């Protein structure tokens, strides 16, 4: 078949028409063909319509035009009339409703990540009691110990953002191309959200700092930071060395 022509077969009649262009259209999972209405009615004998797109002249009030169309169709057909702004708002509302569950999962993931950072730092502080005590014994300040722990929390958050962004991009790429081709028959364009990644980085760091501050105020953490018992064998050994 010649790639520059589209074949249409109906009632054992075949016709061909030139393809003027190809564009992305997501209104139907089976694909969309834009064809002259008179040509369509001639070959398919179908005069039904589901959508009407009305282009207004410059200066025409969209709300007033909407009322006139509603008055014209009120006694004949049951039509839903939207202005361009209303239609976009309706579509965005459907998308937001679809992603409500994802937003809930995001909140749960943030809470779990905060608990994970707290747990990781508590384990780290518990395993480094002797090290923290040595630092305090040789003159390390309590603020320096806290800064060390908070920097560890920031490092964990930065690594988490980097790994999460890479994993999210690979997963989204797979969903936008492979899964959408299997389920819907077309691929959805995917763009890397660099702005969102850059915006989320300071937010994640702030959350990590809040999570890292919790172990510092716990009794076990304060006890670790205050291991300055000069009578203990470990402290005397450090001073001798």
C-alpha cells in the first residue's frame, strides 16, 4: 500500500485519499481520523455527530455564545455546552480526581520516609556512642555533634531524591510508552520534569532536617552526645593517647 494514501472500504467500495498530516490526538483509544464531513457522509451514509467545535470571531463573548447555543438546542437535543476555559477546567478536574489516590500515596510515602530517616539516625547514633563520646572528650562541641547528625540526614535525603527521580523517570517512561501502547494503542509523550525535581529538593531537605532533629531531642541521643565521663576507661584511654 502506498504510504501517502489512506484506503477506506465500505459496502465493497474502496476509495483513497491523500494523508495531509499526522498529529497526536487522545480523544479515542482506537485512533482518530479527520476527514471532510461531506466526504464522510457520502461514503459512510452517517450524519450523526458527537462533538461540535465552535470557533468564535474576535470580540465575541464566549459566555453569551454559550447561552445562545443552549437556547438553540434546548428543545431539540440534550447537549452539554462548554466554553474553552470550562472544558479545560473539566478535563483538569477529571485528571485531578484520577491522581487523588497518588497524592494520598505521596503523603504516606513522605511520612514513611521521615520515620525511616529517624530510625536510621537512631541506629547510627546508637552504634556510634563511643565515637561520639571520643569526639566530645577531645573538645567537640554539642552543636558540632548535632550538625554532624543533621548533615547525615541531609545526605540521606539528597541520595533519596536522586535515586527516586531516576526510578520515577524510568517507571514513567515505561508507563507512557509500553503500557499505554498495550492498553490504549498510542504512546503518551513524556518530558522530564526538571522544575519539579529542583523544587522538591529543598522541600525534601527541610523534611529531612525535621526528621533528623527528632533523634537529637530523644534521651538516648542526648545521652550519646553527652558521653563525657572522664572516669570511664575509654575516656582515660583517649586522654592518655
